[in-house]
C-alpha cells in the first residue's frame, strides 16, 4: 500500500508483520480468561507486546495506555481505545472458549469479535505510527478493562489521567463502519409487592400478577418522538424472580429492566414516566452510560465517508458513553456475533481493520500537510 507515511519515513513496521503480530496477540489474549474485573493477565500480555516494540506504557488497575514517541503537547491527541475484558461464556458453546483455534480463515474464542479484534488492530495501528516524527497529531492507545460490566476500574477511572484528548476512535465490532451516535444505557431493578398466602385457599395478594401488569407496560409503552425518527427509548425486561414454593402465593416479585435511550430523553425524564405508569418500586443501578454522538462534519467522519465507510446509529452501548469528547465507534467484526456461542472473527476482517484505520488516520495527515 502506497501510504503517506511510506513516502515520508522509512522506519515504520511492515504491514504484513503487523497483521501477523495482531493475529498472534489476539490468540494469546483469547487463551487467557479475562472476565470483567479479572483482567490482570491480559493486561500483562498487552504490556509485553509493547515492551517487545520498545514502547513505554502506563498502567492503572488493569488499564494500559501509551503515547506516540514524538508526543507534542502543542498538537491535538487522538485516543484509540478498546477493551480486553470479556463477558462470561454462555452455556451453548460447543468449542473451548479459551482455545483460539484457526479454521476456515476464522479465529474462534471468547472475546475474539468483542472486542479483541478491534483492540489488536488498534494496537497494530498505534505501533505503525509510533516512530513517526512529523505527525500532525498525537496518538494515545488505551487498552481498558471492565467495559462489559461498566466497572468502576475501567476507562472512567483513568480519564483524568489522560493528557488532553481532541477526539476518539472506540474499537467495537461495526464492520469498520462508523457509529456516529450511540444509545445511552440504564438498568433498573424493580420490586412488585403483594402479600403471601396459601395457594389452595386463594389467600394473599399475588405479586407476580402485579408484576405482569407492569412488565406489559414496559413492553408496550412508546415514548413520543417525531415521525420517521428512530425510537428514542427502548425498555426490555431481562430478568424476573419470584416464589418460594408451589403452594405459597408470592408476596414479592423482582424483575430487571434494561433501558436504552438517545438524546431526546434524559434519565430523569424516563424515570418520571416509569413512576407515573407503574405500581412497582425500583432502584437505579449506578454507572448510567450517556448517549454519545459526533458532528457529521467532523473531519474524522468526513474522511471516513470519503473512504467508503457508512455511518449509523448504534443501538448498543460501550465505553464511548464515558467519553466527554467527540468520538466514533468503529472496528472489525460483526456486533451480532458478540456474546454468542462459538464467537469468531475472520482473519480478513482484522487485516481490513488495520488497513482502514491506517488510511483513516493518514487522510487526516493529508488534510494537514
């Protein structure tokens, strides 16, 4: 590939070497269990990768980050971020989730698609540009923890440790298209109260029946929005629990609601609507993720469109919700594969991801030279 950095410098790593290193690193990370909150070993493996490339890193908890060799505080800094924690595997796996087998041009394993491929691709891209003296921007690569559980020791614990960031690319599986807006996320734990009694004598007040009425409301309610615009709030009941045994009318039924929302409604407005339409009491879990977006005329978006990338509104949430600067979510893989059994990533997707990331950053380079 005839890149601008090839024309200006000669000490950048070979792209084929970076492809191979990224694939090798991904397989190592898959083989190491890294459930949210327990990413010590994958953080160490990421540090080792940079040590081999003679790149100094900073570590706090299980977050690892670094800056380009010729960092200049007078230049804007682009954050390249993705996470190295994973969810726990579901019970439908037929393969060993920690065995990164390569078969039919695929790499299988937990976290391969979400978001290991994005992480190793961004690390490869950072390494590619690390020694470049004449970049018009700085790069900060951050491999972060506790994304899957929005944990206290994830990216939000180090935001104040970063040098000033102008904008960010957050690596998540998007087919290398650009999510220019992302739904916020809020979770509430609800309790419907009744009164226990003997089922045979129809005594008591069945809390399950009360919960059913509220659950029906959560499934049916539509928040007002202008015609032809995306649904602003999506509420989904994802867990429910009630009952001690078959012959006791339950006096309490608990259920959990996952809520996704855009900029049209604040969390407070959503909660007020819930209060006014349901009988249950509820607690809001901490760590509400805010919706995020970026201006369509931002250079990152414009250059991405010029490279044939598409834009879309993402229905899922990520660490993008913690960032207070413009950002896009963009990475190799398919979001539909995330959290599924026998998760995989295509090798070609990793190579394409690295190439497009580099071309995107070089397009910014070209605009300023």
